[in-house]
């Protein structure tokens, strides 16, 4: 998608674009927020997406409205917009049938990093830990 089109999509979805050159922008907090997101690369949510783009529940579950919600992004730093726009598809957002989300973890929204639909297969403590991490990321995102 073209950068300006993507910016309009973000605005339409209620996403705030933060200017990195703004004197109130906290670069250290932003770096910590991005680093915290990389933890999720190591977690296995057991989301098996088949070649038709369906998860084991028979739908795209969590990823179903990726386009409609601009990847559930709530805050985006202006210097990252081009990275997002390059891979945003006008039908499926950041989601692809052959691989799921195409965004690196550090660019994904808090919602996308922490939502998992297979609660019956994961230990209760896992879901509680994810909920705690989600809240921690949301708090960090408020400071950006």
C-alpha cells in the first residue's frame, strides 16, 4: 500500500502517529518497548495456519480483521510507517495465508502479540503470564 494511503488508514482506525523528533518523544522508553516485544518471538501459541489460511478452529481467528483494524495498531512512530505500508495488503492487512503475520514482532501491535485462541491447550499459568505481559506493554506504549 502507498505510504499516504496507509497513513489515512491508520487515522481512520484511530491510531496515533508519534513524531520521533518531538522533544517529548522518549527514545529510551520506545527502545525498551520494542525490546519487550521481541520476547514474543520465542513463544509458541500453537497457531497452525494451513495453506488455505485457516487456523485449527477453521477460521483466521485473531487475525480475521487485520485489514479492518490496521493490524490493531494504536500508536505508530512516524519513522516506521513506510515499513508497515510496504507489507499492508488491502484485503488481508498484514496477514498472509501461507505464513500468518508478515510483520516482525517488534512492529506488531500489543493485541497481535498477546492474543491467542487456543486456551484449552495451554496451561492456565501461560494465559495469566500473557495477560500480565499485555498490560505491561500497554503501559509502556502510553509513554511513547
